[in-house]
C-alpha cells in the first residue's frame, strides 16, 4: 500500500476525508425518520453560514457512505458505513469524486430543519447544525445499479 492510500483510512479502516470531500463535519442519529431513512444531526463548518449550508447534503451522504454513525438518540440504531469495504472507495475514486462534485445530492439528502441550533462563530468561519433526512434505500439502489456495492440479496 502506498503512503497516499494509507492516508485515506481512519483508525477504523473506513475511507474518510478523501480528496473529493474536505468538509469538516460530524453526523449523529437524531431519531427515527418517518420515511424509513436516516434522520441525522449534521454539523458542518464553512467560511460563512451560506457556505456551510451548501455542505450539509454532501457531508450527510459522505458520512452515511464511509463513516456510519452511532445510535445514541431514541429510535436510533448504530449504522455501519454503507460502503463497508474501505477498498471500494479507493477502487472507485473517480466515481465518488464525480458524485461529490457534480451530482445533485438533494435526491438522497433533504434538509428537514435548516438550523437545529444557532450558528456558532469560529475563528475562521461558522459551524452550523442541521437535521437531515437521508434516503438510504435510494442511495443504496444507485450504488448497486452502478456496480459499486453488491445488493443485499447477492449473498443468497
């Protein structure tokens, strides 16, 4: 493995902060989603509030794909990363770069509450927290159709 490849992995072995997304963010489960998706509390940073708001959907989708999240709120279950095999991100780097730079990710992630908390002023920008619903089924279907991950029924 090259040094560049090693830098793509966090301690848990999942792809994180790959070149196609440098957003500083956190995601956590915020409760049960009425549409059988994930209801997430997403916190992102940006130079200003508007820039941070543009990063919300991208960060939510990235987190679901590569990091997963813990189920600490009522109605939440800990979820592993959808792309559980960390080498998938490396093998499909072009696909994911295109996904995070040119796709309209709002078909997978919808802002439910634009500001779940007031923006926090930082030394070099702002931190905002929003509630986002991620359509996990549609996201998984797209990745399966594109041959990025195997279908859930492929193991039978």
